[in-house]
């Protein structure tokens, strides 16, 4: 399926809890659901999904490049971390003035 959908990223992964498998990246939750349905319908594959994750960057303060952290179990307990950077979005929301209060409430709740 990844040959037909260039927006899907796949890489082999081994989880202590789940065993061998793949980590897949999608454009969003709907994209993931459609991909999973196709796997089940076209190939009879049983799919186990986990919560979406993001990649964090760790700075150890040693002048080296940032280290990527994909999952909490990889957090280095034997080294002091100076800074952890997480992905953020800077966005501009445009809408009618009459919805300003509701938009601000939504933005503050979903921060």
C-alpha cells in the first residue's frame, strides 16, 4: 500500500510490549483509518494501533547535535538532559468577528 500512497512513512520497529512490527506515519487520523481498513479488507491483516506520538529533541548541553526521541521508553536515564524540545505550531486563525469568543475558548481549551 505504501507504493500507492507516498504520504505514508514506514519503518521496522521492535516493541518490548508488542514485539516486532512497523511504525507508520500518516497525514492524520482519517488517513490512518483509511489505510488500516485497506490493510484489513485487501490483505486480511490484523492491525494493532497505539496512540500517536511525536518526536522530541533532547539537548544534553555538551555542544553536540540534538538527539531525537521517538518514545518514552528510550529516554536516557543515565544522562542529564538540559532541554527537551517538542513540536509546536504557529497558526493564524481567520474567521468572522461574531465567532471570536468561541474561537478563543476553543484555542485555550485545545492548547
